[in-house]
C-alpha cells in the first residue's frame, strides 16, 4: 500500500435480505417523518420580535371562545342561586296566624308588596332563563347562537336584580334602571366580537 492511499475500514451493516425486508403480517410499517432541525425546535423569539397568535386562536377569542361545558357550569350556578333566593325570601315568614296573616306567608309580601313581586319576578326569570340555557347547550346548540346568548344575558342580569331588590330601602325605579343598563352592557359585551367581524367583512366587500 502506498503512502498516499487511504485505508478504508468497512462498517458491517444488516444482511442484504434484511435491507429491503417487508413487514410481516400484522406488523405495522413505521415511516419516520423528518422534523425541524434541533436548533429550531426550541427557538426563542429574537429581541424585539413578538409572536402573534395563530388565526384560529385569534378567531376563537370573545364569547365564541367559551367552551359549552364551562357555560353549562355557569348556568347551573345561576339556577342554584336563583332557586335559593326564591325559597329563602328576605325578611322571613310569619310565625303565627294573628293580625290577618297566615303562618308561613312571606313578610315582604305583606309589608312591601311591590318589592316582593319584583323580587319574585326577577328570581323566576333568572331561574327559567338559566334552565333554558342549560337545555340548549345540552342539546348541542352552538355557543355563538342567540338561543344561548340571550338566556345567559337575561339570567345573569336577573340575578343582579334579585340581589338589589332584596336590599331594604332602595328605589324600585333605580333597581329597574340598573337592571336595564346591565342587560344592555352584557349584550353589547358578548356580541362585540360578532359586530367587529361584520364591520371588517363589510369594509372588505366595498369596492
């Protein structure tokens, strides 16, 4: 062997019959999928570079980003709260049958009749709306549907009205005004994403 000739050492490999061997019956043939280089797998953003969320995550923000299971839990909590308020009326009940009242009747109904009926109406509306929302979600109605959004707005705002009405010496007109304001605020808040998308689409369609 001359001095300028390289010495090559052969590396043993698999036998020729195993190089192109087909998988046996019942054996899965695994094909490796090439991935990104190791230096790009854990790549950090450079200085001054901001990673924006993917379009899918961006589209799922807002009310539409809520999970139906989460809304079912919220609706169940509102149902339990309104039921508890409806069965435990503030002020308690009469304990005797004297002075024209019957034992077990609500004291608020005899002392503050208008406040009592507003309280009970808000409690029943919140209870019914939350149960309706639960039924819609369990039957597969989409979260972004109005049949889910409207019951949530009504149930949540009615729960607030029930709490305010239960407080003594508050103006019933002010209570109703606060309820309407909260109703409108919730509807605008959960519908803002849809309106934003509609405005963007309308601008895109205009020549």
